C-alpha cells in the first residue's frame, strides 16, 4: 500500500468511554481538513460517522510495519479494560518513533490503563486528563508529569449547551416518551454497569469490586419500597450490558416500584430529565453531578479504593456498606437540585484544545513547527 501524501493521525478506541472521548476530536480535525482516520475496530469503528476515513484493523504481522505501510504518522487512543489492540498499536508506534497521545475518559486506574496488556508502563507524548483531580491522582500513581495535560473531557463538551436548551417542555416530552415520571411522580435514573462481566462475582477475580450490579440495584429497590407510590425508576443499560439479564434482575428486585429499562432514549437524556440519579461508579454519575442533580453511588461491600475515589466529590452520596444505605437514601431523597458546576464549561472547550494539540503534534512531524 502506498503511504498517504500527508501522515495520517489515527484514532483508536475499543470501549464506549474511550470512543466518546476521542470522537469529538477526530470529527473537529476532519472538519478542519486534517489527515485523520479511525481504526475500524471496537466501539469507535462501529459508531464514528460514515464519512470519516477508516483503516481496517491489522490482522497479523508487525504492527509497526502496518503503521508505516498505511501512512500513520501519529496515534491517538482511548483506553480499554479488556481490548488491548489500541494499546498494542501505541507500543508499536513508540518503537517506530511515531508520536502517541492518550485521552483519558474516567477518574480511575490512570497508570493501569497504560500497562493493561501486561507490558511495561507506556508513556505517551501526551496524556490528556479531564481536570485537576485527574492530574493529581495520575501523578500520585506514578504517571510522569511531563506527559500530563489537563484538557477537559471532550465527550462532555456538549453537556452545558444541552442543559441550557432543555426547557420544561422538552423535559416533559422526554418523560412522556419514557412513560415514567408523570405528574406527581418523581423520576429516578439508575445507571447500569456490567460489573459481573468486567470484574467478576467474587474475590477470585483480581479486579473484584466487592459487589455486583445485583447488589447495588437490589439495595436501591429495597430502600425505595416505602416511596413506591410516588416515584418511577428508569434503568439505563450500559452499552455492554446483557439487557435481558438486567431486565430479569429488575423484575426480581422491583417489588412495588414502577419503571423499567430505557429503550429509545439516550442515557444522557434520561439523566437530564431525572429528578435524581443513582448508580455505582459510572461516569454518568459525574454527568449528573455536573448538572446539580442529587447523586447516590451504591457500592456496598466495596474493596477497591480507586472506585471510591472516582466518585468522591462534594454532593455525591456514597454507600460502601449495606448498613449505610437507609440513611444515605433518605438524605438523597430529601436533597433538592443544585447549580450547574463550573467544570461543565471547561469540558465545552476540550475538543478544540485537544484538536490544537493534535495539530501541533502532526505539524512537528511534517516539519511545519
């Protein structure tokens, strides 16, 4: 294959979170006329706009040869829990002297994300993190300061604009589409995560959390029973959730509660129209917190401090032991809405900041800077 006239900046992300973080950057660079492409692999490959250039995943052989043969002159990747291809490509790029950027999408495992494949710590040229909290925690885990840059979260760039546009008519319309949270009834959003699939069901799994989604949802449903006549619960599945299994779990736990699994409405929209939000450690709890929603993090039996830190913010109510649940849920139900957090605006600038950094990185390759 003949290399491209201009070196290509390749974007790779297998998981939903990583894909949501890099997609606004690649689309902005493409609109600017940049030589960009997405790896046709994982969540990013399946969900990027069809007009973006795609490169088929390497199937075998030396990844460094593949990068050079396809004309890749820079790599930007999102991290993944289990799919190691983006990280493997980043290692190959480093060996060939190709610059590498990594865009973080969540507040945990800052170092582990760069050695998830069992290899040594990969130090990218740029490790883009969402805020000062993420930078400080990454430094504490031993990520070198020279590569860290606070950019905001590009996947949350549109949130402030969406909040401003969400008037009462729009909110009522979304709730009507859900068939939940009608007049006189509160709407609670529960954010699903595939914990069993990702971290197992017991301590024999190295990444065991100390609980599963079964524990979290069952605990919430139990504590909400006295208010069942006044509220509905909208269950927001994770993109990798087994929807049938999650629905079975809800039917087992719901008791007298109204509600059910959400279909046809995005998780972000559900959070925007909900009165309060519960979940485990999902980034959608952070989105709800940015909006000033009362937020409850249910992680009963938690044995991992990284998951505690990821939701440790003023205004997010934690439950790490079952006996805390009654008081925590009562306080959460009594809490009223707050103000939009300032970081909402910071995230709005993230795609442009990262696009500028990516452009500068590629200009250095081309001898333009």
